[in-house]
């Protein structure tokens, strides 16, 4: 999935792969054909409870309209909205939670297609607060995991990432509710320490990793002296 941020319009667009949905066949009625749909989700930053979806118009001349389905579980849709023959629709007034959307098309004979590919959107609840622990980390020079726990409301979404090339996120990039942001830390083979940051739920945490230090070698490792001493 590719995420593109349009800073001019403050929109987040999620571009999903195309999916062919074969229309269901009814008795004595032929197939309408294949529908090729592309859905986008555009969420204005100032209107988090509104979700706008758009799709490519089907080339079949017999398609007369579309229906948008959504619900709170993947492939389980409690609500169906008629979109007419439009190729965009805005669902308004959504409360906090994760919503799943899919589209169907219908023809003049009353046939309805199977569901298109699915898109989802998580809407954070009002007043979400996030508690991060620990607020900083000091690590040894060896390779090791590092994790940070986030405590928040069950409908509050958050993301995790890092600016350090020697750290790799191993947990999901986006999590809803309390959870753990996990990272894999590579060994620091240099003598100097390294410092980087991770951003978890909008908060910056400093991570310091020790270096190997200065190694000293002493030779010989033992000496014998006679009674007269030696230098």
C-alpha cells in the first residue's frame, strides 16, 4: 500500500491495488462482465469524522449505479448507501473506531456485483491521550530488541517510526488502542556511542547506544623478576 500526503490540501490518500470483482450470475441472465475498481480514501485533517471514497467508473454500458457498503469488521458490512451513478461519495458523522468500506455495482437488470477491494480508516476518539514508557533508552553496543509501550483509549490510533539507520521497526506502523512499538537494534561496532530518536504516538524518545570503547592490549601478560629487580 502506498501512502501519499498532499500538504496543499491536507489530504491523506491511500492507493490500493486494483481488484477484479466478478458479477454474480442469475438464472437466464448473462454476466454483465468484469468490474475494475480503484478506491481512494481522502480524509480532510479538519474533518476526521468524514470519509470520502472515490473509484474508477466502470466501462460496461449496462452498469447503472453503485452502492457503498461499510461496517466495523472486515468484510462484514452493516450499512449500504446508494451512490447513484456517481464515482465519489462522502460518509459523514462517523464516530471513533475503525471502519471498512467496499463497493458493489448494479446493472439495469437488477444484478449486483460482488464486493470490490476493501479499504479501512481508523477515526480517533476525541481527546485521545498517550502515555509512553520508557521515555528514553540507553542500550549496550550489542544487537538487541528495544520496545516502547503505549497506553491509550481503545479507539485511539497511533504510529511509530525512527530516524536512526541502525534501528528497524518490527511492529506494525499503525496501531489502534494500547500496544507496543518494537524495534530491532543493530550492533554498534564503532568505539563512539550513537544517538537516535524514535517517534511513538507523536512523542519523541531518545535512544542512546554505547560504543565498543577503547580496547587495550598488554604484552606480556606476566613477568618474573630476580632478587636484584629489573626494568
